[in-house]
C-alpha cells in the first residue's frame, strides 16, 4: 500500500477541503461575506493558508498519478485549490485597496499637491509670445522658481538593493508592513500554485488606478498627442510648467515607491518558476501606462508646431527629462540589469526630438526677426522688437550650457562670404563679424543681433526728422549694448570686439543726433555778419544782432516743443545726453550773451530779443526727452 493511499492523507485532504469551502466567495454561508485578512486575529487566515498548502501538496500528488483522487479520474484537490485561488485573489485585492497606509498616503499626496501649488506664472519665459506669425513685443523679465523634493521622516530607511541608495530617489511606504507581509504570503501561494498571472493582474489593476490618481493629484491629465497640440498657447505653457514641476515626483517618488512595493511583495518568489516572470512584471504593468502618459506629453511638445515662444519650455522639458533619464534607468531596471526598453527608448527618443525641436525653434526665431519690418514708434522710444529680441537672448544665455551642446552648426548667413548671397546682401551695410573659434551658439546670437541692428537702422531712416531717427537708434543701440555689458554669459559668447563695434556705432549715432538737432540753433550764435566796419559805427550791426537773438529764440522754442515729446526711457542715457547738450548750448549762449547782450540792453525793449537767461535755458533743457509736450512759456524759470 502506497503512502499516498494512507487514509490519514485522505482525512487531511477532506479537512483542508472543508476549510477552503467554508471561505468560498461564491457560497451563501456567513463566512463568505467576511475577509480573512482583516483585523489583528490571524487564526483563520493562517488556517486557510495552511489548507491551501495542503491542497497544493495533494494536487501535486494527484498530478503524479497516485492517490485516491487520481483513481476517481478527477482531482478533488485541484478543484479545491482553484477555489482557494479565487478566494486569495479577492483577499489580495481587498488588502491592496483597504489597507493603504493612510498616514503616509495623506502625507504623500499632500507633498505632491504642494508641487502643484507653485504659481505657473513664475517662469522666465511666460510672457514670450507670438501671434499670427508676428512677434508680440512684450517679453517680460523674471526668474524661474526653483523646486526640489525634500526628504521627510516618513522616508523608508530600508533599501532592497544598491539602486535605492541614490539620494534623488525618495520612497514612500505605500502599505504598512503587516499588509505587505500578508500580500507576500498570498502572492507566494498563488504563484506556487501556477496563478502568477492572475496575481499580477489583480495587483497591477489596483495599483495602476492608484498611480493614475497620484498623477491627477499633480495635475497631469491624460491627454493624447492631438489633445496637447490643440491646446491654446496660455494653457499649453501652464501645462508645460506643471509637467516640469511634477515629473520629478512622478519618477522619483511615485514610480520609485511602486517599484519598491513590488520588490517587497514579489522579489524572490519566482526563482523556482521557469515562466520568465519577475517582480518587474507587475511593476511594469502598473506604471507603464502612466509612464507612457507622462513622457507622451513631452513627446507631443517635441513634434508639435514650432514657434519662438516655445523655445524655453522645450528646453525646460529637455533639461528635466535628461535629468530624470538616469533615474528611469534605475527604477525600470529588469533582472538582467537593463532598463525596460519601451520606457527608456521612448524617453531617449523624445530627448532627441526635443533637441531637434530646439534647433528648429531657434532657426524659426531668427527667421521671424529677419522678416519683421518694424515701424517707427512715437518719440523715437525703444522699439518693442528690440526689447523682445534682447530679452529673448538673455533667456537663451540662461540655458547656455544646454544650448552649447545642442547647437552644433552656425547659421548659414554667418558662414557665407559671397556678396551675392541674398541674406548677406540685405545686411550689406551692417558688418558681420568673423566668429572663428567661437561656439556655433555664439554665431547664432551674433547673427540675431546683426539682423536686429539692421532692422532698427532701416526703421530709423523712416523718421521724417533725422534727429529723431538718431534718437531712436541711440535708444535701441544703448539697450543692446547695455544688455551685453550686464550679462557676462552673452558678452562671453559675442566677444569684446563685436561689443566695441556696437558701442562705436552708438557713439557715432549720438554725434549725428547733436549735429542734426542743434546745428541750426548754434548757427544763430555765430559771430559772422555781426561785426561791421566803418569809423562812424560801433563795429556791431544791431539789426543783425537782433535778428540773431530772434532766430535763436525761435529755434530753441521749436527744439523744446519738439524734443520734449521725444522719449529716452533709460534715465541715465537721458541725463547724459542732457548734460552733453547743456555743455554745448549753454556754453555757446553764455559766451554770446557776454559779448553782445549790452548792445541790446542799451536799446528799447531788450526783452523782445533776449527772452532767456542761461538759467532759463538750463531749466528748459530738463524737459527734453520726457515724452510729454510742454510749453516753454509755462515752464520758464522765473528770474
């Protein structure tokens, strides 16, 4: 008689069968509505697990062709084992749903929500816009808020392998230790009994829902590529900013915590099962969808419509994704120490496309500036295009290290030397500096400034008043030079030589303004024609002198009326130009008064000719370049 035919074994099988049937989820008995793994009493759950183990042993005996069940032609043990697996699957699901670590979950989600609380208006490039193919010239300046994940006391000190020692990865205990222990006990029975797939499906189904909810807490919606590309510009920018802030938490907290939970439950249970399963299987099924959703947003941006205002958002996406790539490799690691090919390949390909999008967007920005045809602005003030372009370049310099690696070719217009080239011909009046031994990025920045310079030179010629055209040039060149001087990164790229050329052009423009604006006024203060010869004469032609004073008064009044409406927004430049004017105008007028005022004052009604004292003129000059029309009579300083 075989040991397997021992009646004691039959009795043990019956006892195990009764325990399993008592907890049959499909039955109508009282126990079917209760859960084995709830509360602190583990008597019934341990008894059930023991019965499962027994049935597993009996099932193996029957499958070997021995035992009473086999002789009956149908394995009772296998039927009971299948029944027990259904129950364990329900228990497994219930633990995953009901025994989430509430304390840490609340803290976890609170931490995630805090990321979403940052104002989306804090990014430097939020105000970069284009509209209807034209540059909207209102780029504002600002600073990116920095954000980093902070460690908390709830961070687990346990690491399942070397990879979890990375300081950037933060894990949350998603379930309490006793729940993990119960899950592992159930998973062990299900996997051993050949129900690994059912176990994995149950696990990934519950945890995937939790991961998706965490992404929603971060404000990351499930959007298709088409959905992303149809978003309005403002909405898209907010979502990109939100993505950049949320992505680190998604990878380093959410995905890392899910990987750790999978390892705690499943690692080591499949060593004896030659089905190719491992703990990365339930983990992959849990987070692959959310991960593809996360990276899919960046992919939609990388292949979307290119426009200049998107450049810095694209760079933000690139920098964040590049920074996360090593974490993705670690967290999505498979048993052969290789990362999941789908996730890593997608992330790597998106990075490459973001690089291409960056290059294309920079080129499109250059073309937009090239094609822009600025119109004169009132008062010769700083043109919005100049402000926009230079602030855009300022932001480019903030991404200098990234762009130095991305931009590997010079703009074609910089490289060509033929005077027949259309691009070079258009800017033939503007010197394009040699940029040998400079990084390609430097060539692009210089080229942008060159075409901006050419645009404002062309615009200056559209002013009917040449002096006002020079004021316009001064305002814009000063802004360009000042930006380069205060930004070391930009100066390092464009070089001192090119900055000196721009500064020289500014000084020449200032000289041209003084000549155009004040030659007529100063011409009235010349001595020529005033002195006459003759023994019966004082040597001075009073008629000519009176005419000179009257002409000066009229010319200065016109200059005051006109140039008080002109506007120099930079206070330092405005004051420097006033001082330069004062030195020339007041000195000439003071000298002219000293030589000839006595000849007028000795006659009748001298006030008709000498309207202004030197102090009057000095006071009147303070009105210049304020952008406000003023009457000199109302502004005359009383004697």
